[in-house]
C-alpha cells in the first residue's frame, strides 16, 4: 500500500484474503497508537540474566555439581541485601533470633 496500490491489490499481491489484510492493517494502526509499555521490573527473588548465564556455563564444566554452583552463587553479595551475600544475611538472621 505504500507503493500506491489499494488494500485489495496489496492483499492479492502477497497472497492473503482481503479481510485478513484489513484485520492486519487495523491491528497495525492500533499498535502504533498504543501507549508504550512501562519497563518491567523483575523481582529480586529471580535469578538475573548474568546468574543464569553463569549457571549455564559452569554446569557444562566437568567436575562441577549444581550444589557447587549454588554455593558459589550464594557467596556473591547482592544489592537487594545491602551488599551482603545471602549466606551472610542468613547467618545474621539466625544469630539474632537464636
């Protein structure tokens, strides 16, 4: 249609039904007019992309178990924990409540 042909001719040229072309055109107009989505904030309880890549890389190394990889990840500090590692935070919680 940007080449100056009508909807029916454009649909015929790409080999789709005219009604399908109209639906696609309406959907494209609606998507263009839609308000851009807000960035998705992912909960800190999920692994980050870097952590998932590290696990995928390390699991392929011979001699490493998932427990060893989990222990390695647990020793890393997290911003959401005030730069404590999960193990440090758990130890702190256990000593203050016990």
